[in-house]
C-alpha cells in the first residue's frame, strides 16, 4: 500500500502546538482563568435545547453577526464569523493571498500568520521589530513598498510579546498598505486587554480587517469561535470563500448567549489587568527583565542562575516550575526571544501559586533574590498598578 506524498512545502512546516502536561496550575496557553458565569451555561443549555438538529445551521450566522455588530457599533454585514479566529485568518488568506502573492509579518509574532500563509501557497516576508518589540513604521513602510504584500499582519497586542501598537502606527501602516493595493489585518485576539483598538479605524473604504476571538475574555476556548470586522464588500467575499454551513448551530447559539454577559466580561478583564500589573512588579522584584504587556500574559527573562549553565536559565526554571506542578510557556528557543518565558495571567490563587513557586525555584537554582531589575520596565509596570 502506498500513501500519497504530502506537499513538500507543508512537510517542512511542522505542526503548531504547545505542551499539554498534567499540572495543578496551567498558565501556558493564555486561556481565561475562570469558566463563563453560571448563568451563561444555563442560558446556553436552554437555547441549544431549541436547536433543530435535523436542519442545517443559518449559513449567514445572522443573529450572531448582529450581536457582534451591536457590541462594536458596526453593521452586521461588516462582521464575518468562523471557527476560531484561526479560521477567520485562513479564510482571509485563502481569499486574498496564495501562490504568487506575498504576506508580510513582523517577528516575533503569532506563528499561525506565517504558517497558514505558507499552507495556502503564499510567500512570507518576515520583517523585524524594534528593541521594545514594537513595529518600526519606517522599516515597515520600506518592506511594504519593496515587496508589495497582498496581506500585511499586525498583531496587537502582539503574541508572544504583549506589545500593543499605537494608533499612529496602525494608521501609518494602513496608508502604505493601501498604496500597494494590499490588505492590513490587525489580529486583536487580546484586544480587550488593551487601552485602544484598531476597530476604531475600520471603514467600508479602508483595506483593514480586525480579528477577534471568544477564547480569551469570553472564556470560550473550548467553543472555537472567532470573528472579524471589516469593510462590508470584503466580508461578502469572505462569505463566498468559506465552506458552506461552516459554523454550526450550537456555536452560533453560544456566541449570541455570551454577548449577553458584557458586564461580567468587562469585570473579568479589569481583574486580569490588575493582576497583570501585580505579576509584572513581582517578577521585576525577583530580578527578571519584564516587558510591558497589554495582553493577558507577560513575557519575561529570568535573572542569571548561579547553579545553571549559561544560556540554560529559562529552561531550567521552566522545568523547576513543572516539578512544582506549575506550567508556563518556554519561549527561550524561539527566534528573537533567547532566554525568555511567557506566563498567562491566571486567577488570584493561580498567580499566588506561580509567584510562590517562582521564589522557591529561583532560590533553588541560585538566583540573586531581591535584586530589583534596573531596566525602566520595572518602574513602568510598578506605576501601572498604582
């Protein structure tokens, strides 16, 4: 028996995944720290009991798109919904990139932007970021003019760095993208945790799409539901590209129901932002280099550890945390992020457990506990909590 050969260009990509280990505290995948409110589960159960399972779902997801439009003060025909923001990204890339077209990313950033682009046959141009992990407008402009990408991605807040792009940056890049006839996609999977959103720039006459997900602030990672807001003509073309009946009835019901709990969501966002500041200060006080974050996670580099080989500090700390049943993300081997780790902002109790384990691990591995990080990020994070 001979099986077909996988495309060579896909074979070299590998799969996107993060370690899933059995631990007490899981802070490695940026999930919501708490499940949805109890009232949500009751309401979803009631709504799903009325689903006509023998009928196909509403292909246009009309009620869900209207609810999202109401949330963002936009028209329903400017909203496209799909199975997680990854399918939104895939549909955009299928529609506007592909063989013979280029996609521009700024590294380090969310790996799926480049991964999906390559899967659909596009060429990926990898730009870089500044020392603070923000996009440098002049460099971005040069890349856009030189390569004329069909799609340019900006992730804001950026995963894995937590960096949020300014309104000036978004608008400046959008001007350059429009000049070359391209499309700007701003991935705002963590947008609710930031102080500003590119949704304010969306217009039927601007080549801009903003993607969002229900996985984070809506505590619905298990549902795989996402959407984008963009020009109505573009949304119509996405609906022509996606498979028919791609969004099942249960998912549509869950999304509409979730949008009835906006007050609860905003309260949770506020708590996570508060805890983000607390963790940032505590990590800096332990001697870590901490980058300011506008997301629900924090990127940091632990201090040098006397009992560990040079260059292996982050890996050793990650392993020591796992031994204490605390799992965070080891990003130390990622390009542009040597020696770095990323931790999700969890519940108060999970954050307590993480910080206690961190202190134990740093002591065990020979870190200079109590040495405050001299970098300006420490003071900035401290002030953000006051």
